[in-house]
C-alpha cells in the first residue's frame, strides 16, 4: 500500500465518518477545523483507518495528528515499521 | 448480557429474549446454569447462545464479543450485569478481595463497554445498561469493595453517556435494592432482614422487576434517556445518598 492508496482510504473514511464530501478532504485540510471533526470523530476515524489499512496505531499517536497530510505520514510510518 | 447464567442476569436475558432480541448469555463459572438459562430462553420462544469468559480480563472480553459477533452479528445492546461479592469489614479486607471485586464489577463493565462501542459507533445506535446496586449510592458496611465498584459504575455510565450521546447511543444504570437472588444467600440472615426493612416497601425486590427496568432502558421508548440512574429498590434510596430510616 503506497501513499496514494492510504490517501484514498483516508478520503473514504473521512467522508463516511465525518459526513463531508470527498473533495473537501485535501492534504492540507485540518481535521478539527476544516472537516469539523470532534474527539469522538477522530477516535472513530482512527479505528476505521486501522481497519482499512491493516495497521495498528497507538491512540496517543493519533492525538498528535492535525491535518490529513499528518494522518498519511503517521500511517505510512507505522506501515513501514510493520513491514520491517 | 454479562452474568446471565442466574439471578437478575437470567431474568433480564429472558425478558429480552421474550421481546425478540437474540441473547448472548455471558457466564464465567456457571456453565450448567448458563445452559439452564438457554433452555428457559428456548421455552419463551427466544434465541440465545452461551459465551464463557471473565469480563475482568481484556483478552477474554475480546473473545466473548468475537464469538457473539460470529453467531449473531454486531452487538447492539450491552447489559453489564456480571458481578461478584467478597464481603468483609474494611479493616480486615484483603487486597485480593478488594481487587477482585473492582476488577469484575468495574473493570468488567468498562472493558465490555469499550469493546461494544466500536460497533455501536459504526452503526450510530446502541444501548448500554449497567446493573448497579443501592450499595453504590448509600454505602454498605462490610461491602466497601462492592459499594466502591458500584459507585464507580455510576460515574462510568454518566461519562460514557456524555461521550457517545451524539451517536444515538444511550448509557444508563439500573440500581437495584436488595433482590432475592443467589448473591444475597451469601449474606447473613440478619443482614438480609435489615436490608428488607430499609425499603419503605419493607420487602426485597424480584429479578423480574429489575429485568423490566432494563428492558425499558433498551427499548425505543427510552431513546431520550441517557446517563440516568433508575432505582429499582422499593424507595430505599429515593435518588439520594441521605441517611435512610428503616421501616418501622
């Protein structure tokens, strides 16, 4: 799974959980502000992404995430760690 | 439904089965009793399955839910009833008896709720009912561990209720007073009599009376009720922790 695949999965998960249209889920979008996500949304998003991408990410790490791009970085990092 | 092999848990399992819910009968040690509960469910025309596990252990809880999901699909309703008592005056209470009661009666409901919420959040619907005890509201000499766990359960229910209310998931607590079940048979007779006298109705409740309250809290009629505490105690606590006067 490459960064594009992760982005695609993130767009779908954001759209489904946050109820936003897919075109608003850009790399720069701030989850809390631009996509109007609350804490519970972020927890749900984390669970959904773990399921879709098949990687386990500690909750603490997800708490550091602000933008969609941050999310991709984090998931990529954990995917790489899982592979090594 | 945890702790469903006997007593209040069994009555709740039957009440829910009779209303058409598929019921997973959780139990830790009473395999034969869980089977009896299943037979009774069958008799009321319901469908159930028995699932063994210790609710105080995270890995068991995951196993319980995975088994239930494999049989019945997603868990939409959770009733946390599993509980133990290890009574003793605080001065003499061992650390092991303190911990075990907290683990089963407080860790258990939390671990089960946390596991159940994953699915409920996805479906934007869920019902969690915790079975507390009047001991958690009024305190109970000789039951500092049990009363602490049950008081903690109220705080847990209210906090969870706030966290997930926006997702159409309700979390409530039924708070029974003394109920005629096996757990009471472990108390001295004198204490049982004293407990009856503390209720203005001057009697103990029945498992069915608790079951009906639980059934209400998971029904569609209670959709706007969350974070609530519903006493089923014959007026023993009257919603507060003020001193109660035994019925004369």
